[in-house]
């Protein structure tokens, strides 16, 4: 379902009544950017970027809460010949599940955890022992994305993506336990990342910091469930939006609103910016 007009939802009414009190939170992959086989090829939907540029001047804050490094979200948010994510007024990016913060062109982040170095050193041997030579994202097979603070193992390009994901789950959980990391499951990906932060903590802290009076959060993957919960725990008038896919159904079951992938998210953001401009 796409939205030419805004659906009649209480949280959206609260945002329209008091836009300056609203925080608009968004995931990146699968929500603002269509899912593609190679993570390095992901790019923001230009319509979503344009709508966010408009919204940024109308609401209290626009915040990306993403598993990507914040700088990657900004880089992949560029739109040739058009406004990109870096042009969204006041944009804040909480990257690597909230460990990093990008704001006004400045990145702040703690040093990478020692566990990341250990995973980096031990992962190739582990994958080889399971019959999977390490490949980068441009090749077929099981691929590894090194994000500095975290390392993601992708199966989307494997011959049997779901089967490979199942086969890797226990060995990667063991490696995570041995290295003090945790496994973040996602869309055909298992990511070994530091503990102690998630999208829920990141969004909840941001809402408190900004004194938000309403909130919208849109996501598509399991890591976004914590942000949905943060919306609920905030007690604010809020809207949770699922960018739907056949790969993940858990969000749709919990969302106030379900839209058809990044194109549906872009249409919703555009309709919201239209409504706030008319207001
Ligand atoms: O929190 P997000 O912004 O949604 O980031 C979550 C992970 O997204 C990326 O992987 C996903 O998108 C890829 C590109 O479309 C796709 O190839 C992959 O199968 C998906 O899992 C990203 O590569 C990860 O680092 C993020 O943690």
C-alpha cells in the first residue's frame, strides 16, 4: 500500500498538530534504500531523500538509526543531481546501532572494541573450516562486510541463502561469545557487533535529549523491533511504520502502519511533508 494521502492514525495527527515537537526516525537499508545483493551498492531512494529534506525544515528532528557506520549512511545517501541525506536540515545519524553519532558533518564514536579485531582475525579460518572461502561483497557466495566496529557475514549471494544462514548461526554465536561480541541477526545477515547498545536505547535517548512530544519510526528488519519498543516505552503519541518485505514479518505484526518497502516509505514521508506544508 502506498499513501497519496496520510492515513488516519492518532500518532500522525499528533505530528501534524505540533510538528516542531516531532522526531522522525528512520532505518536505512530496506527502509530508505532498497535491498540489493551487494551491500556496497545500496543507495537511498531519491524520493525519500527529497521528502526528508523537506521534512527536516518542518519537524523537530530527523534521525537515522542504522546498523551501518554513520559515514556510510551519509555516503550512500547521496543522490546524483539532487538533494541527498546530508542536505536534510539538522539531520542526526546514529550509526552502528547507536554507537556512532554524525551531526553537522562531524562524527563521534568510541574506539572499536577489542572483540572486533579478534573476530576479524578468526572469522576467515572459521568460515574456511565450514567450507566457505571469504569473499568480499562484489562476489557470489558468503560475503563479509567489515564495518570497523562490527563484522557482518552475508548469505544473500550464497547458493542457498537461508540454509547458509542456518548453518552459520551456531558457529558465529560461539565466536561472538568467545570474543565478547553479540550476534545481531538481520535480512540474510548475521552481524558480530559490540554489546551495550541497540536501536531502542539509541532512539529512546534521542527522544529524551530533544524533549520530543511525538515520534514516528520506520524500519524493516529485526534490529528495528527495539526502536518500535522505544516508541511504545516513550509514552509519546507515536507511529511505528513497517517497510514490508517477504523476508521479515515480525515488524508488520507490531507496526501501526505497513507500507510497501522503501517506495512506500518515500510516499509516506512525501505525504507527511505535504500535509505539514499545508498546515
Ligand atoms: O539498520 P540498517 O540500516 O537496516 O542496516 C542493517 C544492515 O543492512 C545492510 O544489510 C542489508 O542490506 C544489504 C543491502 O541492501 C543487503 O545486501 C543485505 O542482505 C541486508 O542484510 C548492511 O550491509 C549491514 O551492515 C547492516 O547492518
